[in-house]
């Protein structure tokens, strides 16, 4: 289990965790948006830097988009699609998770 479901608040701070990709630990995060949990590798689609400006702070001030603290790129929380910034049109790499039995669990990494 990555965390309990009730730890992931709608539009609130995200939960940071790591996943193994080809035997290497890779930073990832999950957030809740529109009632659903979404998870991505914690790496901007423009330059491989972590998105959060403080640990767990992934949303812009309006709580609408995920934002890269370094470049200001804005990503849709439900798709990881970049709608503004230097990587417009690219996407964050999703991490497959599922919410069940009061927890959020890792299913695998897509697009590793």
C-alpha cells in the first residue's frame, strides 16, 4: 500500500513515493482530483526535474493544474497532458495505481 485513501485530499498536497523501474528507484507522486486518484512519475516532461515546489505541493494556486515549480508548465491532473509551458503537448509518465479497501496501491508503471 502506498497510503490510506483518506490521506489523499481533493486538490490538496500530493503523496510522494518511489517505484522501481529497471531496478532503479524513481520518484513518483499521487494526487486526488475530481474524486479520483492519479499518479505520475515526479519528472517534468520538459527537463527531468521534480515538479513539486515543496514536498507534496503539486497543484497551482487555483487547484486546477499540476505545475512544474522550475518551468511553470501546467499539466491536467486527470491525464498528465501539458496545456501550457515549454513542454506543451507532452505528458507526464503515468503510474498505474488503484484505490481499494481504504488504500491506494501500486499496480505498475506505464511508459517507463
